[in-house]
C-alpha cells in the first residue's frame, strides 16, 4: 500500500510541471507498429456478448465487418505512429480512488 504522503508528493510533482510532455520530441517513422495479420488475429479472437461501448456497439461488429474493417483499423492504428500522436493523447490524469481498508493518513 502506498502511504498518502507518497501519493501527495508524486501528484504535486506532476502538477508543478504540467508541460513536461511538451519537451518530448515526436519522431515520425515509416515503420508500422501494427501489422494486418496482427489486427486480424486479434479481431478473430474477440469475445461475443460483452458490454456495449458508449455508442451502443458491441465488439462483434469488428468480427462481422472484419474483411472490410481490418484494413481501415490497420490504417487508423498506424497513422499516429507514422505522423506523431495528437497532443491530447500524450497527456494523462491519474486519480487514485480509495476503495476499502485502512486509509494511511499523514500530515505533510
């Protein structure tokens, strides 16, 4: 378990340097991170009957449209690798959520 004082220190550092990601260079490449075979492999193994996404679609849509969708998925997945990720994709906010047990509290 991480003591509360350690989380506080970590989060404080992150918020003191909010533009730290701006200094990381984007290095475009011609290499593909995802092959057509790898995407097809994963699509074929998608489980049926799982939860729907926010738009109400289920994963089976990828299986049904596989031959048509896989080349487009391939392009979408590899595009950020070749051209650099959009700026919003390079930022993350981690919010620790207390679930149960003893809360370690310390004054800093």
